C-alpha cells in the first residue's frame, strides 16, 4: 500500500492540477492526503473521477485558505475517526484484520499558533489504541540543519515540536531524496529559503508491523512543496511492476490540446469513411490514442524527465546567486 501527502496550494490552479494527475499516474497511491485545497467540498469531490479514487472525505477551506481532502481507492478498508482544520484521522484495516491509524496533518503556519498543532497531536494521542502513522506538512523543523537561508529558527520552537512527538511516542521515519520539502521561490540568493517541513512519523508498533517501509521526498510538481510518499510494503523482494493488459484512458490526456482532435478524427474515419460499427470505432480511437501517447507524448515526457533531473541537481546545491538563477530559468 502506498500513502502520499502533499500541500497542494489550491485545487483551482491549472498547472498544479496537472502535477496532481501526474502523481496519480506515476505513483498510483492507495491513500492520498491533500492540504491547502482552498476549495469547498462539492468542488473537491469532482477530483474523485479525475484521480480514479472514488472515495473522498474533505474539510472545507476557511475563506481562501486551508482546506483538507483525503482520497482512497476502492478496496481500501478505511473509516474516518476524527477531523479538524488541522487533520483528518482514520482507521485502516488490513486483509488479515490488523488495524492501524493514519493521520494526514497540516500544522499551523502562523508562528504564534504553533502550540495549537502540538496540542492537537497530544489530544489524538490520548485516544490512541492502535499502531499509528502521521504524515503531512507540520510547518516546523526539528533541527537547525533542516533550514537553509533566512533567519535561523529559534531552538525553543524546534524543542516544542520534538517534545510533542516524544510525548506521543512518535519517531521520524527518515526519507530518501532531498532534505528540503519547501521553497519560498525567491529569485535572489539573499532571500531564498528552503526547509524540511514535510515528514512521516510513526510509533514503534507501526514500524514493527511494516518493517519494509520506505519514505521518499518526491519531485516538486508545479508547487513549492514536495509530496511525501510512504510505501509500507516490504520492497526487499524486488520492486513491483504494473503491466497493462488492456487499453486505459489516461486522465492527464484531457489536458493536452491534441487529444480532442485525435479522438474526433479517429471517430469520423471509422464511422463516416469506413462505416464501422461502434465497437470497432471505439477500438480505432483507442489505437490512435495509444500511438499518440507512446510516440508523441512519450518523447515529451522523456525530455521533461531529463529536465527534472537537472532541476533536482540544482535544488540540492547550496544557495548561491548562480543556483537560484538556474532554478528561476527552469520556471520560464
């Protein structure tokens, strides 16, 4: 099972929606938690079809800020326990009957209200009776080395976060990838800041049950936040591969201008020129879409992947006028 949390910064943002669809396509999460949706429940739930995750629970935004959403696949036995503007807390039941807790968390962004986040952690912990994992944007760092640029974070603030985790028996699960999960997107090295605000933490029971867990700080996708990905399966036996035996329409195709033209032309050719039946016409449309995806979009995706690798190398360099300038060039 794969879990993903991401600070989405607005479901109404076109490029970010495209990034979300890419995450769904490439990572295929079983449970997806989004913070800062900035959208009401009825609009958020439209994304069930786009993501292919038909189960959804939301917490409405407050004006033009906040908002949480949890999506999960059919077949995932999930029960919502509690919700607030800071978290969505659920039970997940495995096939063998084993139950564990998952909490998607969004910490208070305001420095003067951080104690509300740590209070929420302790309240949830008081009711804890199952192995527990918590993931999300905590909006705080644990160590001074988790921030680069800007004013150093006061030690007392980091200590309060650590104390809250200790009181709840939660331990950082570590990560693969870049340490920094948020950037302020400044174009000058003097004001550029990046921090490790996203993380996954769990208690000892959860870690003992899922010994092969893996935490990855994912690629940035049209957002100033990285998604955090947890695969709780034992990966030591080899990576799983997913092979498609049949044609499947990709949700991301609808974002491409050529998609509608290809469908229209293939349909007209099959029905009006060749006089084929509907079943064969649909197969013809599918075939043309598949060729277009493999030969045209595939080449574009390879170029995008190469550019992402270069950008990732740039992001992991120390802050300087040169590296900040290169990052800005990638966004042009």
